[in-house]
C-alpha cells in the first residue's frame, strides 16, 4: 500500500501549508483531498509536488506492506 505519510512530514519540515500548495503553487484542492484519503495520484502530480517542494519522491510517498 502506498502511504503519503512522508508528504505531511515534508510539508511540516519545510513549513509549507496545504493552503500554500493550493493558492500559491496552483495545486487543486481535489489533489490534496486524494492524498489525505490515501487515493491514487498521477506521476505527473507526483513530479509537480517534487518540484514545488524541492524534494525526492521518497519524501512524498512510501510503500508499506500490509
């Protein structure tokens, strides 16, 4: 299962809010809703998040065996 726990840890470390991602970086509220609910996001979105947060993929998602 893909976990977005690292995403929230990265936001906290960098002092970035979801509000900032939506209103200043241009991400949709639906994208952040999908992340919060653990639903799938596209690799294009993952790429855009890495660029906006200046981080690696492992700073956003992690695979966890159930």
